[in-house]
C-alpha cells in the first residue's frame, strides 16, 4: 500500500476543511435577508410601471385618432382610408359624387358604399349634414304637425305672400318660411347681406356659405333685390392697403397686385384698367366695382 506524499496529504486536508466550512455556513448563517430579494411593490417600481402604462395608452390613442364631425359627401381617398373604408367602398363613393350626387343620410351612405353595419355604427355619429338636409328630415318626421300630438298642437309654417319680398328687407322669420331654411341658414343669409353692404344682385345669394343651390332656388321664388343698397365706394388711388383688403371679393394676393399696379401707373384713371392686372378675376369685376372708384 502506498502512502500519500506530504503535498498530497496537505491538499486532502485543505479540501476537507473547505467542505466542513461550507457546511457550517449553510447551517449557521441566515440567508433570508429581505434586502437580497426584488421588491415589486416598491415606490420606484410602481412609478416605473405607471410610466409604461401611460406610454401604452398614448400609443393606442395615436393609432386611433379622434374623429371630428365631417360631411360624408366630401370624404377623400386618404380620409376614407383613415376611417377604415376599403378601396372599393371609397371608389363607390367617389363615383357617386362624380355623378353630381350628395349623401344626405347615414342609410344612403351605407347603400352607396356598401360598408358594414359595424363600421357605419362607428362613423355615422360623426356625420354632419347641411342645415337644409336636417330640416328636410325633420319635416318628414313632422309631416302631421297640424294634428294634436301628446296634447300639443302644431301648425304649419305661415305661407309667404304671392308678391316677391325685397331680399334686402327680409327678416329671419320670413326666410325660415322657406323649406330647407332654418335659424342658422337664415342668419348666414342676413350676415352675408351685411358683409356685402346689401345685396346688389339676386345671384349673390348663391354665394352664401353652405347654402345649397336647391334651397337658394326656393328662396329666389319668393325674394328678390327690389332696392339697391347705397354703398360708399372707396377711391382706389387714395385707399389704404387695409381698406381694400377688407372689401368683399378681394383677398390678400389680389390686394397686393392692385397696389403694385397702382404704384406702376402712378394713378389709375379708370377701374377698367384693373383688368390689365395679371390673373385679375374678370368674372368678379362687376362685383368689385361696387366698392371701388377711380378719381
């Protein structure tokens, strides 16, 4: 039997000592200190988690942007795509509009485009139709206004006289007697009269914002310009830039061109000279001449 050499015996004893020491530490030292563990309920961790949740909500909101009220008749390719419509549905709507037709109800929108009931339910609450469409729908719902309903008696609109009424003297109540004209639309007609300093031509009524031609035709059946307004014309040779800019039918670019032309000419002898200005709206000359003079 061979004996271990001295170095071997030293190594064996050292190994035995290490094993005994580790065993002693395992049995006599407490390793359950809470500081060694991750605390998921700490204030730092909760604050970090709250920040992550906020970022997630922001991402969801960005993916689903808020939809503002809009007229479904004027949906573009891009807007239709953003609303979740397919290319086929968008093409059907554009073809319908190209033919000169308008969407006047959510039901008609679905019939024209063929969108699903679920998508219609999401989009239709944001549909915004002109006043005359809403009034027409309300008139259909209340076609029996002259009957007693829920103990309340309703009457039809008071008819207008056979003779045409002066458009410049018309009241809001008189305008509202036209089917398709509500409080807001009547107010816009009267406000535009103030902007123009009075209607000079019947067809200026068709320039009223959001006034459908069909309704304007009805108004013209009962109203006309009987008295021309008195408009204080501004001398184009002495007027300020701001004065001209505030006149109807003249925007900033046209005002700038007029003043550049005036500087080149030194003096404008006749308003007809304005027609020489590059890109001058000839079709609006008669309108513009209502407010300007050359002296």
